[in-house]
């Protein structure tokens, strides 16, 4: 497992025990939910993408939507999820 804090978000790389990237059989990108996240005293809107093996995964990307919170200042494990909002299928 690996984690990179980009300041505006993060990348978390991981492995699924007992499988290889070839066995996963998922699309190159899975769009995830929007999350309202509490960072100390600030509320931040974040999006998530699960990247498949074709794009350097498996890897979870978390990123901010229009916020100016520098996440370098905070421990990413201390983020508290307030709510999840799943995009509606079009």
C-alpha cells in the first residue's frame, strides 16, 4: 500500500490479495461518489476515482472540487466523511 498527498488530494495504491492486475477485469476507471469531508474546522467537497491496472492502478484518487484547502497541512487519516453523494446515471 502506498499513499501520496498532492496538496489538493491524494493517491492511494493498493493490492488485492490473491490476485494479479490481469485477473481484476475491471474498466480502466470507475467514477466514485462525491464526499463532504470535515478537515479540522473546514468542510471540503471531494471526488473519488478508482483507477484500474491500465492507468497505473489499482489506485484510489481523492481530489477537491473548487476548495482552497491545502491538504499538506493535515493528516489524511483524520478526514471525517460527513456525507456521500452518488452521481446519478445519465
